[in-house]
């Protein structure tokens, strides 16, 4: 109770004796613990030796004889280095092209007047709702027609234009004072030079916010790469993990599944724990991806 | 020169009027050209993968092949009729509605609770926020792999810890009466932390002085929530509801990993049905018809949410 009072000591005096906010807080703490249990189990099960048997698999108390066997097994059974490479290639490829498309389009909306600006703006806005995953069927046939079936480029292509990114950059560019651009204009800088040397360097926070959203969402994409990719050596992590899980589930190798899952999510979790504040603020701006 | 011009004008009055419109148009186009060039890369991909894709769905929905190798023939609305008559599709629609309501309400309710409890910034609250946010980051496939064990009959996490409290051990994913709810638990676990962020942001808009006045007037926590905080959060509620519904339609990875739509289609959702038709049955006509119906439903939602988004975006 003392601890709870200390946590609530910055609340207004009038509300400090209220019981409801404290109950709500305790409930939230309880739920936060529940929320962490799957992660806790993943960690414990990864280190649990197979000799503990299936009946102890659910035990959340860590084994006294921790082992790295599960990690080694997962590493050998699943082709995780290859999957990781593919996912990294997909995320990087998408992000690099997106940087170009959203910078140019964001600049056009922020600084240029042109005929049809409003209808084109709505064309972008609509894309926020028509998420690519809904259009997997027509997009798969297009990717096949373009000869990109079973290629990483085929996985990346539908995401090259980003309405969300365009709006984010438009907002960032609008905040930059025009005086800076005018000075460059007098010096004879071209449009692209002004974008490259004035607007882009001053909008790095927005680029990093967009990068976080883009990479986490495409790191997690599943159904689309599942449809486009056929060769095992081109699978991204998510598809690889689902195949791996389906195989290991048959042999009840839950420790190996836990280890495989850990390897898939570890890069994102570690990055999140380091850049926590930046992640949270990026996700707040994301709204609709 | 300036004196001569007015005299010269009336001579060719009729033709230049039209010419004038053309030059004005071409002038407007010329000044707009840099903007169009900048927009071109984005517009190409939007045209190919969003608007072109919608057009292709429309066309593909009207054609059918007798066998996967046979040439396509025009069948009109037959595909749509076939999809609507398919009990697997109507079942998936019903499942998806139950799933949307059953995931949106609890996850939004929990998100509000979390945000209210953790709105003040201190080290403890930040840690709790991070804990609740972790599931948002991980792939749905990874979450499914973990919950596959949690729901495992007899030896799984759930049965190991709370199984003794239940009269009979349910087969969480294998019982067609329970499986859809088990799937919903994952979605709630994964999304509540995401929606929490929007409520946390929304709570910052609640005016400090109004809250203070409420304290002075002796308003209790329920009264403050009901009369001050909730009205202020109304745009956030609308916005989060739209995202939650969108997520309910587009997130089906866990269905693929955990149940494949089974047992007996109890967990089949619309997007998974589309996937099955396209990839497992090679029935592009039916898959397109189902996509078309889903898009139509979402367009309705778009119209609704445009108003919501208009509050966030100021327009061009």
C-alpha cells in the first residue's frame, strides 16, 4: 500500500484518497504480468532441456539445468540465417524505394501548387484503407505477369508507394521555413537539389519515425510473401517460422519452437528496448499504416 | 506596339478564344509539371497495386475457368452468386463479424483502462506501457507459435495452470464452439497495447483546468470519466474503432498457422477464405468475387472514416 501511495503522490490532492484509480492501476499491473507470460514461457522453454519431458513443458519456473540445445536445434532445422537475410533484404528494399517516393510526393503536396491537387490527395488518402493485403489476389496475378513470381522484388513491389509516408513527409516539409529554400533558390539550386540538401536533412526525425513503422510492419508481413514465394531459400522469417512450426509441432518439439520464435522476434524486441521512446512516438503517429 | 494590339485583336476573335483556353490549360499543365513528375513514382505504384488491382478484381470477378488450364469465359455475376451461396463464405462473414466485435470491444476497453492507469509518466508506468506494447511488435505468426502451445490440450500452459479449475478440459483450438474465441484472445493480447498509445495521446488533450475544476466540485472518478474524459476522447474512440475493424479484416495470419480455418470452418475468416479460393482451389473468379464484396464493405467503412480522418488531416 505504501508503494502504491508513493506512485500516486504526484496526483492532485483531491483525488489522492480515491480507491478506484488505484484498483484500476492494480488491475493493469496484473494484466501487464499476464501480457508478459507468453514471452516468459518462450524464454524458459527455450532453455529447458528435452529431458524434462512434455509434462513439465508448461512450467514457468526455469529449469535448473538450462541448455542451449533448443537454440542449436532450431538453428539447424530451420534455415534461420537465410530467412533473416531475406527479411532484411525485403525490409531494406521496400524502405529505400519508399524513401524516394514519399520524399518526392510529400514535397509536391507540401510546397507545390498544381492542377488536381485535391483529387490526387484523396487518391492517396484512399490507399490508407485499401491495404495491400486485401488485394493479394489481383496483385499476385500482376506480379506473375511481370515475371516477378517467387522473387523478393515481387514481395516488395506493392509497398513501394506509401500514402502514410507521403502524409508524414508532407507534414515535416510544411514545417520547414520557406526562407531557407529561397536562399538556395537565389544561389541557383534546382528543385531536386533543394529537396536533397535542405528538406531531407531537416526532416530526419520523420524519416526515422517512418522507418520504424515501415520495417516493423514488413518484418511481420506473412500472407503476401507466403503467396509470392515458392522456393524455400527465398522465404522471409515469418513464412520460415510457420513452416518450421508446422514441422516441429508434429514432433511435439515445443522447446525448439520456442527457440525458433525467440530468434525471429529477438531483433525487433532488442531494437525496441533500446529505442523505446522513439518506437512509441512513431507508432502514435502511425494511426493507419 | 501597345497601341496597335487592340486594333489587331478583333480580326481573329473567334479562333483565339479557343486557343486561349488551350494555352491557359497548357500553361497550367506546364506549371504543374514539376509536381506531376514528383508524384509520378508514387502514382505508378498506386495505379498498379491499388487502383489497377481494384479494376482487375472487378474484371476477374466476371470471368471463370472450367478447369485451371481452360480459357476464361465471361460468366457475369455467376461468381458473386456462387460465393454468396457458398456456406463457407457466409460462415466466414458471420465469423468475421463475431470476431470483429469480439476483438474490438475488449481490446479497446482494455486499451482505455491501460491508458487511464498509466497516463502519468514515471519509470514504473513506462515499464508497464512497454510490457503491454511488446505484443504489438512481434509478428502474428510468432504470436501464433507461442499461443499454439498455450492452448495445447492437457500439457499446454493454460491447462497446466488453470486446467484444475475447470470441470472438463476443453480442446481450445479443436472444439468448433471455442476455437474462434481462442483466436480472438490472441488478437486482443496483440492489439490492446497498440490502441493504448492512441488513448494515451488522446488523454493529453483533456484540459488541465477543467479537471481541476472537477476536483474542486468534488466530482468522483466515474463522473470525471463519464463527463470530462469520455467526451474528450470521442475522436480517439472513432479512430481506434476504424483501425480495430480494419485489423479484424486484414489480420488472419494466426488463422493460417493455428487452425487453417478449422475445425469445420469455425475459425474461417473472410480474407482466409479468399486465400483458400485463390491458392488452394485456384479459383480466381470466386476469390475475386469475395474480394470485391469485402472491398465494397470496406468502402462503406472508408466513407465513414473519412470524417474521422478529416479531424486528423487538414486536407491538402
